[in-house]
C-alpha cells in the first residue's frame, strides 16, 4: 500500500520505521535536514514540503495512497492535511491531535475535518498511565479478548520470588503463561528451561486475576482495590489522568501550582482533591502526607521537573512513581535513577497508529519494548493452519519466536498447553518476536 506520512518528528519517524518494510512509504516534512537524514536512514521517499499545500501532496503522489497519516505537532495543521488529502484521494486518513475537545467534536460529527481516524495523544497517555498504575510493579499492561485476558510486563528484582528460577519452576500460577523475557536489549522466548535472572523484564499473559496475583507476589504487597493516587501537574495529561481514575472509582489528589488552573480543574473534577502548591515543597508534601501515597504520577510540562518530583517522592517513601517524558532518550535514564515507569506521549501515539494500520490482520495489537515484540489477538478461522490442531503441532510449523499465551473460547478463558486443540472461532493471544511477525501472520 502507498502510505503518505506528513510530519517527521518522533511520531512520524516511528510510523515510517514500522511501515517501511511492508508498504511504499512517502514522508513529507518542512525541515530539509530531517528530509536528508531520512533519505539515508530509512527505506522511504522523503520529500521537503508543506503537507497542507496541494502541490506537495501531488508530489507525494497522494492520489495513489491508501493511507494518509498527518502527525505534525500542530493539531490544526493535521486537520487541514487530512481535509486537503480527501479532495484528492479516497485514502483512509488518520490525524494526530493533542486536544481532547477536537476528538470529541470529531466523534460527534461523522467525517468531520476529512478525518477517518483520530488519535488523541493526551488521552492515550492518560489511559496508559491508568492501565499501568493499576497493577503493582508493572512496566506495561494491556487487555485482550474483551477484558478476559491481560498482558503485563514486569521487571524482576533480585529479591523477587521467581528470580534465578527456571520458567518451569516459576510456572505455579493458574491461568498464567510466561511468554517472553527482555534481557540487556535482547528478546528471549520463554521456554521451560529458561532461567529468569534479576533485572530481566518478564512478559506474562493470563486471566486478570492471575496476573494480579503474580504482581502481588513480585512486589510483596497486597493489592488494594483503591490505592492512594497523587497526580502532580494539572497539564492536559494530568487532568485526563485524574478523569480516568475518577471514572474507575478512585478519588485521586492532584497538585497544581497555578491558582487559576487549579481552580479550573477543581471545578471539572468533582471526585479529585485539587491542592494548589509547588510539588517540590517538601514541607507541603509532608504536611499533606504525600509520602503515604501508593503512587505519585508526575505530569508537569518539563522532563527535568518530572524527574525531580519523582525522585523527591521516592525519597519521601512513596511506593511507586510514574513520570511523563517528552524526550524519549530520557526513558532509560529515568528508570535507571529510580523512576518506576516513564511514559512518552509520542511513543504512545505512534504505537496506536501502527496498531491501527495492522488491524486488518489482527484484532488487537500491543507493542513491547519499542516494538521488539508484539502481543496480538487473532480469531482462528476454519481454514487457518492452526484450526483443529494441537498447539504442539501448530507451533512446530511457525517461525521461532512465537508463544500462544491465552485462548478465549465462547467467552471462557482456556489456558494453553501443548495438547490443547485450537478450534475455529477461538480467539488466541500470541506473543511474537517482531522480526518474524509478518511470517507468523502469513502462516496463520
């Protein structure tokens, strides 16, 4: 498929990188240095120009495009690009926006702005914060099969009860499958004899209850239904995150320094206690017992301030910290110095768009560790190579790097074992090494 990507920032680059092998990709950007760099680093056609101009879209051969993705840093520019593209082609259009109000307008008026699919960066980031915050110790979390199956990634500490154990010995949780391990930048498919080492990141797939039990064992803390949540910064992401927690029955606290912004979000969040103060004021934090929080989420507009607040919270005794980072290169640094989870809005956006482009082949996709591996959900068709065969037989015909993590059959969860026979209509959740993903999808 011919794909036109307008905007070559972190989001555009990530999308182009993911699509370059399987599609004919054209990337448009106004910065000549970026265009030149892309020309040599990716297998795409890079064009210098303004994506809102018809001449540039003609140059990108948008008339032949099956997909147009507008992902500049400007919401309005992205809408204009999609609208202009719609006058030239029937291509499916995707726009990235930051403002939730634009998303709500688009959702309320079919076909508005010439956009077929809209991705709201701030909302996606807030939803990711909530998903990860709800599971102790998790680095990444996603749900499959209509909520019947949960995937989660955990870092294994030296004190963990499964550290230095083989997968076979650690496999003592009902309805749970060990799928993969990330170790020093490498991806390892979990096999019975594989030993889990301290600092590994382990991916498990299973029922929500079994994954929660596993998480509780890893962090050695009982999971409470409603944890004490403190959000620092009433940025749009902080505000949306508070809304997510409210909608799930939580009553979070939110700290905002600007009095006008604090008053505004207090009026919009009836179940959130909004406190107007500087979150780096240790006397204030101690007076308000922030040290007793189960989790502190920092969503200030500066990476440096988010790092400072997170480290201060840890020093006060907070169990877990989550920080939003704009510069993806900081992610490893944040987690190295003690921030439990760093979430990058642009990475969340890029993953959502890439997930959408693959939705014709898989019902749901989750990307792990910057797309080193993916967890996908597919329905087994009657003519599938998996149909009416045992898992042992099926996997033998698939490339190395695949684990069937869970099966949903008639609304019930089936824990996969070697002698389990897959049937037409089953929904299966697979962990797949990204390097063999296309081969796997073709094979099944």
